[in-house]
C-alpha cells in the first residue's frame, strides 16, 4: 500500500478537517493534532512520513515543534502553513530544516503539489541514508594477506579509476559484493553505491526496481518511483547474480549500457545517467551464454574487465586470520573474551574444503563464539563434517597391488578412479551438484552425465 502517514497540526478545527479531506482524497492516512504538544505526543506513539503544521499555535507553536522534532532526531519532512505577514517566520522555519512552506490563503492544488514533493524528497533521503550506511561496510571488511588476495587488491586499484564495466566472477560466499564496494570506494565517484540482487526479486517486479515507473504505468503504480539506475547516477550500481536476470530484461539493460539512458516504465522520455556498472555471478559466464541464460552481447558489454574472486580453499594461508577475526568480532558482540583456536581445531579448518567459502567460515565462528564455554576451541567443538574432513584421507588410493589375474584394461581402472572422485566431491559438497562440479573442475552438465553413467 502506497499510503503515507501524515500529521496535520493546527489549532483551527475547520482547517484541520479541510486538510484531512484533501490528503485522504490523495490516498494518504491522516492524524490530527491541535498544537505542538499534541503533535509530539503523537510521535511518541508512532512515526510519520510528513508533518503539515501551522506556525501560530498556543502552548507549542510551529517553530518550537520543528525545533523539538530535530532535537529528538526526527528527520521527517515538515511543511509549514503561514499567513503572508509571517513570511520571515517561515524563512526561519526553513533554516531550522522545514522542507517547504505554504502561504495562506491557499488553493488545495498547492497543498497537493507541496505534499507530493515533500514525500518524494523524504523517501529519497531515507533511501540515501540507508545506502550510505551500506557503503561504510566496504573496504574495511576485506581480510586477507595471502598471495591471491594481494593480487586481487592490486587489480581493484588498477580497475577503480576507470569507468569501464566490471564483471566479478566467484563462488557463493567469496565476497563479490565486497569487491564491488571496494572498486566503488577506490574510484572516487561521489555518488552512491547501489546494490541489487537480480535473483532475489521476482521477475515481474525487477524491471520497475531497476528502471522505476511513472504513476499509472501499471496496476498498483499509485505514484512515481525512481529506479535503482537513477538512484545510482554519479555513482556505481552493483547487479549481483546477473545471469539470473530474465532475457527480455537483459535486452533492456543492454540498451542502458550502450546509450547511457534509462527510461521509467510508462515514461515518455529517457533520462541521461552517468554511472559505473559492476555485475557479478557465481556461474561461469561463458557457460551461461552457451546455455542461453545470458545474452552474448550483454556479456561482452559487461565483461570489459573481469575480476575473479578466489574461493576460500585457494586461500588457506588466510583461514587462520579470518577465523580469528570473526571470533574476535562475535565474542565482542557477546561481551566475552575471545577464545583461542587450538592447533587441532585450526588443522580441521585448514583441511576442510569450505563449499560455502568465507560466509560459511564466518557462520561457523559465530556459532563457536556463542557455544564456547571455556578459553579454548577444540576440534571436538566443531561440526562433525569439518572434524571428519581433517581425519579423512585427502587422496584417492592408487590401484596398486593388483592380483595377477586382475584385468589390466586401462579404461576399467580409470573409470573406477573417476567414479570414486565424483562420489568424494558429492560427499564434500553435501550433494550440491554445482559445488561438486567446481571441485572436480568440470561443467555441471558434464557432472550430471557422469552421475547418470555411473548410477550415482
């Protein structure tokens, strides 16, 4: 529902009712207050999206109300209603943070326009604050000093100053969004970093989310909405899981990439934008093109610079550093001293294959911090699959010591070893075919063929 909560503050009953009727005709939810004291009491009960207040009221006037709201940290837009003779007071209200003022007497069209403008500005300010908070999480969360990560840092520094599109490729949980944030922060672009997960939003909503829409563009479009591309103007948009975007939408995205123009649903004209596009996928993008999941022309446009994020199993020299960092983080949140990783526990972490990568390690360390009751974390405190990985043999035994009567047919023994390797990969990946294929270094299609062949 697109209704906003609006607080109308005026000591004249007729004026409050007139404004309430106007706002309800706009589809808004309205609460009335007779003065600033009542208005503050209303804020104690629930928040509002907008305040319309008279300036001259008993007990607590409009200026005092505005000042009190700002002192309380309320950043809600405020429109002040004032007579022509009090224009200086209205200017003072603007200095205190009022978003607009309306001179009495006024037409209802003037009220509707001011309300629409203030609500749109308030929504944009809330979204911008949220996104700026998200940006602050970026570069500082990169943990790693190994050779693989040093190469990644160097590539980020090289790529960041350019405006070329970047395609980040890596398994789930490797930190692809952190890479995108780091590129944005090192780029010096003054705009926002706007992330969007193409796989997390239903296909019928994704187009509006990306490009925005005009009021009346479709059923339920009760007001204009700015899309993520416009929001990221001057900054960076991060399109995560780009290979999950529907093909018709990929065609529209291609046009945006080529022309630097975005058109809202239902709009009559396109808007020029200047932003950096960073996309990411946990699939092999060229294989996605071959399978028809990604347009080849879009792949070429986005793959100007490719950044591969290494999986955790290729960063074993960083596992201890990461584990200790996460232990310290979650122990601090719990108000406890950081426990010590024993040598046996560390060896289990180093031996495990980490199909969930850094995210899986972080979740495990959070669990350890919560459940640990002593000073040390032992191997037996870890989940069984991780403890078993340390004890399991790391290689497939060679086919030696065959009896003289055994067949020496090479194909027979190669297939036996291949079957064993596939069984091991499926076991280590908890029967996740995509993860198992990556462990084996083959395509998921090839793995399915082998599974069918060996009856697995």
